[in-house]
């Protein structure tokens, strides 16, 4: 997520920013998926990664909000 966010900060246009932030959104969602899979498989206790899951959810929410704001400003 971090490297893709950094790339978005260096976007060449609003459309490029939105596109790159979409990749950040996908990566955040995928990260959450893998953490949930680790919990469901029994490889990791939920209590051990609760804070990581929460942080990933917050990053995902901020990313989606940033994309929505960028789309509104683009119009």
C-alpha cells in the first residue's frame, strides 16, 4: 500500500491520482483479506492482529474517501 500511495502522491494529473489511489484501495482490501484468511485458517489468533486489521480498515476508509474527494474536485 505504501509504495502505491507514494506513487499516487506523484501523480501527473487528477485522473492519474484517482487511478493510482484505486490501486491503493485494492491493496488495502487484499491485505485485509489475507489477514482474515490467516485468522480463519487458524494460523494466527485474531487477538494477535486485531490492531493491524483495524489499521488496515482505517487506511481503506481514508483511501476511499480520498478517491471520492478527488472525483468531486475533478468535475
